[in-house]
C-alpha cells in the first residue's frame, strides 16, 4: 500500500473519534509554539529588523509558552515591542490556558474514575457536576487576572517616577504576568543587558512584589478555591494542607540554605548588607519555585549552592499551578513513604488519612523519570557543548522543571543541546500533565498473568 493510501486509510479509521485529553493538551501547546515561532521569525519582531533564525525563535517560543524563561539572548535587546508583545501573549496563554485546560480535564475525568485511582489534587474539591467545573474555571480566570492586575498596578506606580508612566505601565504589566505565570522573562535589558533582576537586588519593593506573585501563582487553583472559602486550616482538605505546609517548608529551608551557603560569597550575597542578604536569599528561594528570575549571578554560586538550587528546582511548585517541576505534593508523598518505610510501616499517612498505594507508586514513577531524564540531559549537554557537568545538570533540570534559571550556559549550547532543551521544556510543561492525567484516568495496562514471586537481597 502506498504512503498516500495508508494516510487515507488512517484518516478514515480515526475520523469522528474524539481526541483524548492528553492529545488535546499536547496538540494545543504544539500549535501555540509553532504560531509563536512563526511570529518571532518575522523582521518586525526583532529590534534590528533582520528577523530571527528558526531554531532560536523555536527555542524562545517554547520557553515562553512553557513558561520556562531560558533564552539564548537578552529579551529587551533582541526583541522589538511587537516581539515582546508576542512573548507576553505566549506566557499568558501558556500559563493561564494551561491551568484552565488542566482544570477542565481533571474534573471531567473525575466522573469516570474510581476513588483509589484519583490523584491527590483531584480529591481537593468535592465537585461532581459541570456546574462545579464552570465555577472553578471562573475562579481561575478571575483570580489570576485580579492578582496580575494588582501586581501590575504596584509595579507601575513604583516605576513611574523613574521611567515615566508609559514605560512604567509596560514594565509593570509584563513583569507581573511573567512573575505570576512563573515564566522568568524580563525586559530590564535597557538597564543592563542579560542581568535579569540583578539590577534590583538592592530594591526590596521590586523583589518582594515579584516574589509574592510567584508564590501565589505556584500554589495552584485547587488551593485558591479552598483559601477563598475561608475555611480554618483544620477543616481544609488533606491536599491543601500538604500544599501549604510543604510550600512554606520549602521556602524557609531554601532561604536558610541559600544564606548559609552564599553568605560570604563575594560574587553573590557576600558584598551586601545583612538586610540585602536576607531579602536576596528569600527571593532566591522563591525563584527556585520555577520562577526563573535571577537577582544574583547563578553562575557564581558555590558548588553547594548550585546543588541545593537543583534540588529545589526539581521539586517545583504545586499541581494545577503555573509552576513546573515534580510538584510539592509528589515530593512530600515520596518523603512520607520513605519515612514510613524507615519506621517499618507499610502505609503512608498524612493528617490522619491514608494515601493510596497507587498514588505513592505514581509519585515514585514521575520522580524517577524526571531524575533519569535530568542526568541523561546533563551527560548529553556535556558531550555536545563546552560546559561542566554541574552547569549542564543545572541547565537540564532548569528546562525539565520549567524554571528558567541558568548558570550562564544557555548561550554556549550546541544545536543538538538546544534541541534537547526545547524537548525538555515541552515535556516539563506538557508531558508531566499528560502523564498525570493518564494516572488519573486509570489507563493501566491489563495484566493477563503474573509470574511466581521470588525473594531478593535489598540494601
């Protein structure tokens, strides 16, 4: 059969079949990235008016749509006002559109799954009909735009005396959206190209405003819904309790570790006063939640500092949020499982509730897969680009967890390494959700038989 006839036969066979949620998400993001790539290659998108080559346009469009923040060049220097507008649209759609699609599919899938196969995030709300889904969608959109609007207003008022109202308004809107969506793109290159927020490391208003937007965006819409209901903490669902407790714990531990490891490093926190060290240490902990803004030079971090950053980047934010990574609840379920096994227990419990074994296995699967991909990516980058293994691993985790921080190696990546990073950014944003939806839908392989058991020496 010829290729044409095969295509016709495949089309006829699949005609009329609805796309699965995972295919819809993957296809939608693919189309959005392709459209952004085309727009960024236009001469009107670049400041020089010469257009951008296809690979770098694809890299940037993927980074913006997947709200990562990695870029081979300074955003302000490279892109014109039109190009920056394209990036802003990609960030907003990639962030809020992703959340809306995730919300819709999660709760549509809840109507046909069993209790034991539900993910923790799907148990956070007792919604069983379309009316509940519509209400949650409204909460996501209205809440997101409200928070972004407040952030934009604060930044605009603060920047107006220094830059004038028109420029201050653009800076306020762009960075409020970028921070809330955990994208990490900035247009402060007119102050110092490629410096990100280093130029504001002595400005607590800018750092704390952007930091608050990052944290709110990384909590997730399920948590917003419960917080909006003003329930006392003890009456909240286990999922919300885990998210709030884990987020607070990670922010505090990241803050403490950053200060301890970088306090006397003259290239990061060492040259600041005590107040500056504390504020920048806190912002560094916040930006590791997959925000991607850099108030200190990431390439100048100590080896211990980079290692700590990679751990926090890999964990990321919460499910159903604008953040990426393993997700906070996935991480805490793994920690609770390890703690339970150390204590000789076979069940995992949190807040007097037992977590199903299937969800523990799901968490282990996602975590193991991401760690293996990160290590493979680091080895591949080292083999194809002139960078150290530590910086290569930093770059791979940053892409896979959609963080956007870089140790200064993005511009030195070879073409194969850039392609790998593009794939990692796409997988980190889209692939993790589609895998999670697969777990949620209960699409398990049918085991038609089992082999006899055997005993092994473990440990």
